[in-house]
């Protein structure tokens, strides 16, 4: 059993300062020293009726996971590991993952002053290296009761496995100075409150516009999509209003809504 603990002061103070920008994320923050996965803890809370906006954060994860069944290395204190409980209206669901990527990019930039890029759907990059990622998990395919939106940000260079170390970076490696984690959490949650508010209020077009600016370096590039059956090559043109990636291929244009996209 994981027992939650008091929020460390550096987080409490930064969140209190940002309280008027946190929306629902100001209500309840559950902190763990060590959990398997904050997404699992948040899902358990959501199953028990936790309100929209409940936040779960941890110092370390023993079974952090990423998209496509990958492991998300989560050494103690080396990153920010955070999950939120959302109860979105059905028409906001498809764009959630795009909005979350935008929010993490904006939060990082606001807290650390580092310009970052997005790759579809929501990978956060500094140049060729990945800094942060988002994992959205819905309670069901139909009749979604809740979505757990988790994000992980590499803060410190850490003992990542070699296959990850070559392709990953961290805020402190990029900046060459310590980063205020409390501010980072507060700014990411404030940005998430804003972008989720955009979706709830029917401003998905605004979120798409911000995403396109952040993804400019990857749009127009050749991609390979691991389609069921055989991979499909094409050019990543844009996203549509649902957040799907529009890929131009020799056989016409396709909409990619899930699965692995490799940038070539
Ligand atoms: C990815 O890019 O593959 C997504 C990574 C998401 C990692 C975060 S860390 C907090 C939350 N808990 C998890 O187990 N995963 C997400």
C-alpha cells in the first residue's frame, strides 16, 4: 500500500502563489514519495469518485509507463511525475492529448525559460532529444467516465538506461543550473487549466493553432506510421480539429489517430 505524504514545502508554496490560475487543479494534490505509477494512483482515486482536477504527484515511480507500452524511467527526484483526474465532456476527449502537450511545453517555458518543441501528438523535445511526455488513459472506450492525464518531465540528468540516455535530455542538462520544481509543477498545472478550459469552452481551434506553432519543426517531415498490417510512409502535413495527424502518402491522405509514428 502506498501512503500519501504531506506536500513538500517547495511545491506547496509555488502552488499557493499560482492558486488563482490553477482552476480545478488547486483543489486536491496527493503526494507520494514512491508509487508504482501516478496514473494508477489517480485512476484508483477516480474510481473512488475523486473530483475532476485531483492531482497525484510522486518523487519516484517504480513502474512509470509511457505510450505504446514503453517504460518511463522515473528515478527518485530526477523528474516530475504527475497525473491528473479529468472528467471531460465527450467532445473534448479527442483533443485532450494535444492540449496536454501544449500545456507541458508552455509550463516548461514559463518556469524554466527554455524553448521546447512538440512532436505529434505530445512529445516535448529540445532539438533532437526528448524532455517530457504525456500519457492519457481513458476509463473506457465508450461512455468515458474519466481520463487520467499523466505527464513526466526530465528535470535532472539521471542514470537512465543507455537506450534512453542517448535520446533523452533534462532541464538541468539543457540549462546548466538547478530548476525550481515547485514552479515547474505550478506552471504546468496552470497551463493545463488554461488549455483544458479552452477545450471545454469550444476553443479547440486555439489549442490547434498553438500546437502548430510548437510543432513547426516536425510538420512537413517524412514519417513512418506503424499501421496495422504494414507500415505506411508519408509526409506529416498538419493536425485536424480532432487532433489527428494528417499524413500525405502516395495513395492519398490519411488520418492517424493512434499508434507509433517515427520521424525520419
Ligand atoms: C510518453 O512519452 O511515452 C509518455 C510518458 C508519460 C510519463 C508520465 S510520468 C507520470 C505518469 N505516470 C506514468 O506512469 N506515466 C505518466
